[in-house]
C-alpha cells in the first residue's frame, strides 16, 4: 500500500473503503431471495474486511487510514426449503435460499453511508481551512 | 531567532500542532468501522508547552550550527471510550466529531491571531 501523504489520503481512502462496503451491500441485497438447487450453488453474503494502514511512525505518529484487504463470504448457511414445484428443486423437492439477512444489510447500508458522509465533511472542512491559511497575511 | 520570527512563533507553533491534531482526528473518523482500532489523540496543552519551551538552540559563536529541535515525536495518547464496543474499536463518532469541530474552530482562531499580528507588523512597516 502506498504511503499516506496528507489528510486527503486519510479521508479519501476511508471513503473508498466505505464505497466497497456499500457495493457489497448492494450486491447482497440484489441477490437476496435467489434460489439454487444445491447448497454450494446458493448465494452467500459478501463482507469487506477492513484493516488500519498506519503512516510512517517517525514522521506522522498516530496518523492512519483504512483499506479493504479482502472481500470474504459470510459463514451463514443457505436456508433449505421444501418447494417441490419449483423448477430448481432437487430430486427430493428441496431448494436453497441465498444466505442474506436483509435487515442486517439495511443497517450496514445506513452505517456505511453515514461514515462516508463523515469523511466528506472532514475533507470539506479541511479544504476550507487550507484556503483560509493560503490567504494568511492578506 | 529574529524579532519578527519570535513575535509570530507561538501562534505558528500552535497552528502546526492544530493541523497535526486535525490529521489524527481525521484518522480516527476514517477508522470508525475498523475492528480493534484504538482511537488516538494528543494533549494540546502539554504539547504546545513542549514545542514553545524548547525553541532553537542558543549559539555563542557564529560558527556554531543553529539547530532547532524538530517538532516530531509527539506524545500520542489513547482515547478512553465512554461505551466500549464488542469489536474492540474505541472510536465514538460523537466524541470525534466534537473534538474535530472544536479543533477546527481553534485553528481558525489561531489563524486570526496570526493575521492580526501580520497586519499590525505591516502597518508598522508602512508607517501609515
């Protein structure tokens, strides 16, 4: 990962991470309710894994940002349902529903968007401060 | 340090420290969703005393090197959470937002002080 140069790196990379999180929520919600014939084929919810990236300790101690290291499948098991007339039903009449909890995803979506907004707020405040600092002594 | 430099030194140091603290608080806000992240902060009061107290090294001979003690190596502290969360993250958005907005306001205050001093100097130089 590249070095953290300034405050725009900190908040910008955090915004990128939150956007990955929103994307996984969108894909999970889009696939909620899909049905598969086997347990392996059924959709499983995707979750991003966040990790702190620290800046060079000598120059900027305490400064860090966040990166998405991987997007992993959640361990929730697909739900087995008896639907013998469904075209995807297996020989015994069972289908497997996607392992997505819609309520959990909605909460995740609201939290991600709030934290994204917080980072936007930080950037716009800092930018205003920088503009005022440039005009110092005028 | 020359007269004008030392006249502006305190507020310049304060501005630098405020901007450093802004970066730290932005890092905390950036890591609001990272498990096991511990929120950091620095104690402005003790840091500014240290920064202003040290200052440049006195030189008694013009062949001595006038070194200044670099303003790095701030003493970083960990924030004590009000409501500890299960994932080990100690960032509380309400606290961080409050600290950030306070720090931004104080940065602007320092900037205003600095501007006033510069304006005062300018009018003294012009002699109007």
